[in-house]
């Protein structure tokens, strides 16, 4: 299977201005501030309007346009508020699969391939081409002009070390390499990935992993000040406040369209909305419905809602009675009244699911829904001999997910089941989720590559040890779907796997997600991605 040969740009941009104007009381932070940063800081202190100030400040806007990577060089600062907390920077650590970490890392690092956000095709990035004869051994040919941010060349040895470190640590992202037995680096520009079975989706999967220096990847020092080869390079990180990335002027595909990319940490959605309205940030997403309506009526703000590769997943722990009883799991599914949650909690930013994966994802299926039927749910509990059931639902510290959980808790109470919310910050949630330390676990589940193999192959295989219902019967169609290269054969395999999940209620999958992005009208070059992981190289501020 030959790969593409033409380079494709899909970059990222940022700028450093005015952090002092919004510094939290009591925080002592030393940063290097350019003259333009001081100008921006003064403008923000004086309470400028978003559009007027950006028009004044965009004096060095780059003309990169569709060519990507900035053309004439970087200009200005792009400030982004991610809906999830930035809990770490380790691309091979326990949070490697977290959307905030992935967003940062795909702008800080380069991956072997990239997914074109418009066409959905896998295109060359670090790898100029790739090929396989039988799917069990893949050869990637690297560019020879890539250097890390410290000036050292990126070679096949770095790719080998990064992939093997991720696999050996068994992190949440490691299962994208399930089946991989070895990675070879026969020369500086050749990487050979070997597996014990055909891996039809490997070129897609490698798009999620940035490449780090072999002698540094995974070290404590590296995680404090990571070095990549991406369009932005690390400048500073203040946990709980902001992460600052600076333009990589020497990127092989050209510099980004902005001088700095600043990730502001603003946990509350309402505060992120205010920050956008006042010009403190330029872009945010993951916005609750009441805030969407507010932004749609705001001057100088664009709001766009896109179908996302995300759905709501409530895993049931089969290892904890009485959740090992199918009738109990069915009862919980029939208790949920999906339509009011979509309309009243999500404000229409979702749709009732027809299967375990969102319909935007390749491999998804349409199955008969679990109709809302409280009477049937009570009968199923009676037939299972279960009464006065009290369990907990594990939910991370994400506002919308917590609101959805509370609505479902109310529905479950209607059938006599008490479900207590267990809201946890991200690191603790991740540890408990990975160790299957929960009764129920609710999350917005992203299928980041837009392919069923990402979720099924990463989480639902027995060897991944991520979900309580994994077993050999389920393994067979998942492995087959990930091994095939023919789309029809892959779809047939995923039909089997997803029907098994649905019929056996491995989890409850009630809602497919829509994602609301909102940005300053002066922002140019931004297209909301269904993966919800933006790449910022072409994004800039214009007059």
C-alpha cells in the first residue's frame, strides 16, 4: 500500500502578548516580554474592544494563507482556552490520550503522518511515503531536513525510541500500536514497524503520536521542558494558569502564522465565554448551550457547530455485581430519557445515538435504540432480583459531562436506582478509569482518527485491558477490522463488534456529540476539526 508523496501543511500559530495584564493575584511569574507584548498588555489593561484592538495590533500579519506555515514569518499572538485542563506535557505518559495533551503535542511535535481536516485523508508529514506488502511490516521513509527545536537532526532512531517508550509504558495511547512487536531504524531516514498481525490502520494511528529525541523522551527533565520539531516550541508552563509556545521559525514546512500560541487555563465555561467577549482569548470550544446562545448574539464573535468524532459513553463494570447481570445493564439503558438531555442539557448540541460509535466515524453502525421505558426497566430489575441498588458513576472534571451525568442520575432514580456522582479531577479520574475502579464511568469518548479502530482497537481489545467487557469473542472482529485494508471487509467486521457491544450493553452509548467552537472575528485560517484537536499553524489575527 503506497503512501502519499506530496507534503501537506495543516499548521498552527500563536503570540505572547499581555499575560501580565491578566496575571492572577499572588502569582510570581517571570517571562521575557517583547515590545509588542508590552503594547498589547497596555491595550488590554485599558479595556479595548476585541475587534478594534486586534485591528490595531495585527500590524505584522503574515500572508501565508492556504500555503500554510506562515510564508513571510510569524506575527502576533494567538490565545486559546482549551475546555479540558492541561494536566501535563508528557506525550508518552499516563495522560497521552487526553485531548488537551494531544492538542498541545500536535502543535509542539511532528508526527509521521497527519490527517487532512477537510478531506479526512492521511497525508505525509515527517514520513514522505510509506508502504507495506502484507500489513505486518510497514516501512516509512522520513524527510531528511527535520531538526528538533534544539537544532539536532530528527532521525529514525528518534521515531523508534518514541514509539517503543509509549508501548513499554502501557499508557492510554499505547494501544494504537497493539500488535506491534518491534520498531527498526536501519538508517537515518527509514523506519520499519513490525507486527504480529496485519495493521491496516497504522498510517492513520501514527498521526496521533509526536516524535521526541531518543535520548530525552519520557525523562523528567523532558516533561518539564519538552523538545519537539513542531511548528511551535516550548517557552513556559505555569500549571493552572497558562502554557506558552513560541513560533519555530526554522520548521521544515515554514514558520507558523503567529509568533506565540498561548493556552490559557480557564476551567469554567462561563468564564471562557467572558474571556472571549473581552478579548482575553481568541478561541475556545466545548461550550455549554446557554453560553452558545449568548455568544451567537455577541458582536465580533463567530460560533460554528460541527459534528464531532465524539459520543457519550457510560461503561458498566461487569466485574462488580449486580452489573454483571445483563438485565441490570439493560434496565439502566432503558431508564435514560435521551431527548430531554439533548435538548435541555446539551441545547441541541447532540443527537440520540444509533450505535456505540458516532455516525461521523468510519465503521459506525445503525442499531435499534434502547427506547426510554421506565416500566420495562423496573421489570428487568425485578427479573434480575435487584432492589434498592446504590452505585456510583465516575465523571471527570468537565462541566458538560457532569451536567449530562446529573440528568441521567435523575432518570435512574425514577426506576429506584440510586447513582451517586463521583466527580474527580483529570489525573485521578484517569487512574481510576484505567484501573477499572468504578461502577459506571461516564465520559465524552473521542474517536480521534475518525476510524472505529481507534476506539475499538485501543480500548476494547483484551490485551488493552481498558474495559471490563473485553473478551476473546469481541477480540476477533476488532482485530479483523483493524487488519483489513478493504473498506467493505472492515465495515463488516465492525458491524459484528459494535453489535456485540450494543446487544450485551458493554456500556450505554446514548448521545452523539456536536462541538461548538467560538472565536474572535479577527481570527483567520481556522477550520473547526471534527476531531476537536485543532492544529494552529495557519491561524492568525487579521485586521
